[in-house]
């Protein structure tokens, strides 16, 4: 596969998977076995690095006015569908396996703990842009994360888009306990948070809203500043392994 400006895989229909003895290639994207999935302190879908997020109440002042659901008519067909779906319940392992076929990038979400003044962070593969006007992004954090409360308490957070050679950065921020930033090189972003050296891009943002969703919380953040920090390929997560684009 040739390298395109957007550096995104050309997937049409079902991805084509082959083996070359050193890993797997998906539609021309070389995927090499990396860290085992399910690290205890990442964030995202159940297919990627998991966060250790201790339950925190949602700050209503951040989420804004809530809609009055009593004014909305109830769709009986949706209620019946939900009841039918609950009755047959989706197996968790199968859910992770199937969703693992959706390739994602990896980001490191960082901040300065306002209590200790020390850097804090976690790794996530559930990151996406949401809106252009106003500029919004979103990511998901598990309710079991112990890093998220520290990040959440900061005035701003910084999203670092990890490069293909930064698997060790992902491992450090997905670990539980200890000094996650030991050995990591970083400078301060305009917002004052850790901007990891050699990351592809950085995004300074602040929490706009939080929406509880099952065993995770969906965090919507408003972008204040952003920039490109490097020009390499991205760190990719696919089917339980980490890899890179094959050019």
C-alpha cells in the first residue's frame, strides 16, 4: 500500500488479513505483535488498553443543562428491541474479539496533577474528533481508572498522538502505580501539560461534558490549541497487537 497524506488504511468491506511470519498484514498495513492487550491503566473500548478509573460523580456544571426526557415520546419498538437484546446478551469475549477488528491509533492523555504538581496520564485507543464548530474531541475512560481522577482535576488536559516507535510510552502510561513518566522525555504544551517528545501531534483541551456509558464514561473535551509535533507513522492497535503502517 502506498503512503497517503492521511496515512489511513484503504479498507473496503472486510479487511484482508495475511501472515508473513513476522506479524500480520491488513490491507497493506503491517501489524507486529506487541504488548498484550488489557493493560490495567489505559482507557478506551474493551478492545484496547484499559484504564484503572475509580468511580467519580459527574460534575453537572460541566455537562450543562440536561434535556427533559419527559417531553419525549417513548418508542415502544426500541423498548422491545432493548428487552430482546438483553435477553440474549452479548458474550464479552466475543464482543472484544469482533470489535478488535476495528483498527485504531493510540493517544496518551496527560496533565499536571494540581495537588502534587507531578505529571499524570493514561493511554487510550478510544479517541475521536467530534465537532469542528465548536472544536470538540472525545475519549472513553473505564470506571476503574485511578489515573482519571487526577487528570480530571486539572484545569486542562493534553492529548498526545503516539508515533509508531512509541509502544514503550503506551506501556508506561497503561501501567498501574509507580512513576509513569520515569524515563519519558517531555516538554510543556502551551496549556502547561506534558507534551511527549516525538509524538505525532498534541491537542490542548478541557473537559466540556461527561456522559456515563456502561462500564466507561465518555469524556467530551473542548480544544483550545493543537499542533503537529512529528512526521512519522502512527502507533496502531489491531486484533490485540500493536503495529505500524507498512510503506
